[in-house]
C-alpha cells in the first residue's frame, strides 16, 4: 500500500490557487515591495494537487508564484494552517509572507536554490 503524501519546503501556487493579487510582478520589478508591506496580512491557498505537508513556523517555506508553469521565487512564507481533502487529494491552507525578495534576488534564486532552468520564469523573458 503506497502513500500519496508529499513533504514540501515550497509553497508554489498560481493566482487561481490563491497567489495574492496585490503581488503584481511587473509592478514589483519597477517599484519593489517590501516585506513589511504584507507582514500583517494572512492569505489563503486552495486546491493544491496532492496531500502536502509544509514546514511549520518558525521554519520558512519558499514562496513561489507559478505563472504558466514557470516559477518566480517571491520570498519566504510561514504556513499557518493546512487542510487536507482526502477524497479529492488536495491541500488548502493559510500563510503569512515573512520576506519579499528584491527583483535581483528573485532572478538569483534559481542559481541558489533551484537547479531546474526549465522552471525559471526569468529565462523566458530574454
């Protein structure tokens, strides 16, 4: 009997899954947001495929926006709550942003934390 639970250190979500609408990438690249801009807000994500377990605070999770299958490393988040739907095999929950990367840090994250260039959003801009 197999398991369908996945352990993650990355919350990677689309706008449809609850990536915050106020985090607009074009705006951030021109006039960067600061971590404090979102420090008091709690966000929700929903219907992540598969049952997932995340690092619990005070441990960080990478916070990533999925744009058409390409990833943008926005920063770090704490997962505050997780709900599992065992029938549909999905994960939903709440999170808090604890750090926002600068535009330069966003571009560097694939060299530092992710060695899969096919997921790098910034390489498709060239």
